[in-house]
């Protein structure tokens, strides 16, 4: 069985009903609207674009992510932060237990207007 090394979620995924239903359960009649409200809200006439990246915590996944077009579209400071994490991921055996999460948010017309947060999702068995 092939595993996906990383997953990118954006407003473009809102058309995928099974994926939208996974993240927005109970919104069956309004999946697309609810999904877009989360990934591409408009607040005070400013459009925000959120992207969520889920990366398995192992060398194969990290190599696939850092060589992808999704990675090159990220702002330089976030790319540098992810590259710094690459060595830790390569040395780790946590790929079966951890997923790294990055969320970037862009706003306005300038692509350099970006902020991000990061975190880790872990398997309950490693508590």
C-alpha cells in the first residue's frame, strides 16, 4: 500500500465532497460554503487564503515535500524553517507516529503578506 508523504489542503479542495465532509461533518447541505469560509474568508474587504500542509515525519515525506511545487510557493522564512526541521525528520523513526502540520495564511494582493503556525499531530500510543 502506498502512503501519501504530504497533503496540502486549500480552498481548491472544497470541491472534493468526501474530503470536505471529513473536515466539516454535519454540514452536508453547505459543505462547499463552510469549507470556503474556513480556507478563503473575506474579512473587512480583505481576502485571506489559508493553506494547511500535513507532512509525515520521516525522510521520504520530507524529501517529497521540500522538492514539491507546493513547498517552493511558501514564503522564504517558512521554507528555511522547514529545511531546519528536515534533519530532525531524517534521523527520526517517528513517521508512523507523528505528522507535522504547517498552516500559512496570506492576505491582500501581496504574496509577501503571510503568517504561519506549526504543530505536530501524534498517535495516542506515544503518550
